[in-house]
């Protein structure tokens, strides 16, 4: 393994921790909703609060990465992940849990800094694959979280004495959250083995260190040709010259960087980045990832089956992210984006169709699956009545049982009442995951690391990442409310229609960047 690949893998471990942190809540949310008596908005905020932290973290991560170096910022990020995992597992209240998750969300800034670092240590011909290592680790982290949640859920019902002694039986959600301490600690420790980015060193007048790192990265055992000392000197001078021309004599203060980022010259680059960033989140990916078991429960499969089906989300994610890594430097960025957005529209339409054709009716036979005699008696007024959508059925159960009891037993109630083609829903959800994983997931971060010029890469990705986080936060926060008020079918249809809008914009606006050096891409966008 070449050193550049090793360093990329280490930095991309932050993607694994992010993926785990982001999706582990999918198994936790039902338990904490019951534990802390949460309403729809509080439930949404528990899930979305890390993205609120990411919104602020992303704004400053790029600037700090430019000021203090990529390596130091990533180490600080890893430390925040460890702190967040510890306090999330120990949370004794809704506010403590949200605060701990916001701290972890600040660490989501790794999504901003990691692509910058990897892009700056990678040879041009494999840069897409190298940056995609981060996305691959994200989806592996997502998948592992689903596995861990399912395993711990099964373990919590085991009669083995040590399960009860460790508190897994009654506090399974704490173990789900606490498991993150392991990968976060490993990530933190390994970061001390990587060098600083050579481009950052050169831009900060540390030419000797930059040259040393460049020669190490481009030694004979890498996929790139061996770099000579003279070539390293030339490369460093090109980077410094680019900075001097771009700066136009100004110091790189945050004000001057932002002024340059929002200048007329950068307008098109910034617009392309924002369109890609908004499309990635507006199509609903984090609603699917972070509420996966809850979504499958809506199809009436029950809690255990919902957790097991969520595992398929992780598996499909990993497989199609690998497909994206194999294609991104061959097929190109733009074709993958268009294929993915078309796939999102088709798959969300399929899922919406499945839920639209569902009906809900409690019968004398199906109601026997409800254990509480009190609940059975309260539900008698709607026995035999058919509901054409999930919203009307849920509202009817809330009116009879009360909001807390109806919410706590929602999975059992839907399983007892629903008539639905759950296979169609599963195909739609997994089709969405495959479409996203092969396109929007990995390609966005590759594009942002490529299209922004050297001097503005940190602050540019930070600002675009902040918008990306804001859209993600909105999607996650609104999802429980949308399910309760619009219904599952309408919610998924909205995501599909937004994918069509994204398809048109990407088709018209996005140029191809594959196979070009970072400096050549600046020329494509008219920045040189």
C-alpha cells in the first residue's frame, strides 16, 4: 500500500465515525422517544441536532484548516467525536442528549476537511477514487451502525445473566450510542501518524517540509511516477505563484477570503457547488439513513424485521459506493450524477406508490397481537373500519389511546392493521440507496475538492458544506412531522420530484472535471 493511500484511509476513518454517529440514532430514536416522552419536533431534533452542530462546524472548519493546517483540525475533530460518544451514552435527559449530539455534529466538519486533505495528497489520475475512500468509509460506518443496533437489540432480549448485569436489557440504546467510543478513539490515535498536506505547507512558506512530504508521497512504490527533487521544487513554486496571483497583494484574512469567494469571478463555481450540495440533501438521503427502521416499521414488518431490513440499506450502500469508486475516474462525475438523480426519482416514486396503495384496518383477529387489554378495549370504536392512508389511521389511534401510548406502540398497531406490498416499498428504498451511493454521495465531495481553487478551497468547502448541513438539518427535523401530517407516500414523492429538479440543473450547469489537475480545473472555470 502506498503512503498516500494509507494517509487517505486514516483521514477517511473520520467518515466511518461520521457514518456510525449519524445512523446509529436510527435504532436509538424509538427508545429515547419513549424514555424522554418526546413529541414529533423533539424526536426530529434528537436526530437532526448533530447536523445543527455541523452547520456551525462546517462554517469554521475550512478557515481553521487554512489557518492551523489540515492535520491539526482533523485531530481536534476526532477528539470531539470521542467526547460526544461518551456523553451521549451517559445522557440522563433530552437536553443532555441533544447537547452531546451537537458536540458530535461539530465534528461532522470532518466531511469538509477530509476531502481537502485527500485531494491535496492525491495524484490527479486517481484523485476521484482517493477522495471516494472517505465516502466508502461513511457508508461502511452507516452499515456497521445498523448491524450493531440489530445485534444489541437481539442481545437485549437474551436471558443470559451478563446481559442484564451490563444493563443492555434495559438500556440498549445507551450501548448503541456508546459503541462509537471504539472507532472514534482509534481514529484519534492514528491521526498522529499522518503528515501535513504539502499544498498547505507550501502555501504557508514551509517549503522544506512541503518538499519532504511531496517526495514521500510520490516515491516509486506509489501509482504515480516517482517525483524528482527538481520537480518537487517546481510544483511548490507553482502553488506559491498561484497563491500570490490570487491574493493580489492582500493578506489571507477571513474577510479577504470571503470577499474573493463571493466575487463575480467565483460566482459560477460557487453556484455549481451550491446546486450539487443542495441536491445531495434535498432528495431525502438522511431521512432514509437516520430513520431507516422507522420507515420499514411503516410498512408493517414489525420492530425486529425493521431493524434487520435496515441492514440491507447498509449493505447496498457499501456495494454501490464501491461501484462509484470504480466508475468515477472512468465514466466521469457528471454522468454518475445524472444516473443517480434519475434513479432517485424512479425509486422514490416506487416507494411512494407502495405506500399510496396501502390500507389500514384493525380486525378481531389482528387486534389479538396487541398485548394490553386496556388498549384493545380503547381501540374497539375503529375495529373493522378501513383507513386509506397512514395519517388518518395514526390520528384515529392517537385520539383513542392518547399521543404517548399511540406513539410508543405505533409499530405494533401498524403491523396489526396495514395491508401493503412491503416488497415494493423495500425495492424503492433500496433503489434510492443504490442511486445515491453511486452518485450524489461520493461525487459531491470529489467535485467540491476539485472545482474550488487552492487558495479558496478551505473556506469555499466550508461555506458550501454549511448550506449542505442546513438542508440536511431541515430534512431530518421535518421528517417525523411530514410522516405524521403529510403521510409516507407524499413525503417520498416530494423527494422524487426534487430529484428531477436537480437532474435538470446538473445537466445544464456542471462541466466534467475527471482526469484534470486541480490547476487545470481552475482554467475550465475561467479562474486562470
